């Protein structure tokens, strides 16, 4: 049996030069995601605190109870 041979030929590329993009390291992706998560958490918690304070000022017990249920997820620690 004859052995199969593979022959590679290289032709010069005549197109536009492409620059390779370097991938962002995992640590930077993780840190940026954690920071963004912390910012969103604090923002949403602040909005709920404002809603609770407004419902207390107005004396609206139904609104207070519904907002309180949402707020409990932010203070479970």
C-alpha cells in the first residue's frame, strides 16, 4: 500500500490586515460583574427604602406591606 502524502501550499493573503483582539482576563470580568451587581443592589435597595418611607408618611398599610415583602430580600443577612 502506498502512503498518503499531504502537501500544503501557502499563498499570500491579499486582503485587509486584521488585528487580533486580546481577550479580557477572567479576573477582570469577575470583578467588573461583582461591582456592577453591587451598584444595582444598592440602587434597588435605596428605591425600596424610599417607597417604604413614603408609604409610612402617607399611612398606607397595603403599600407598606407589599414593598416590605420585596425589601425583605435585601436584608436577609
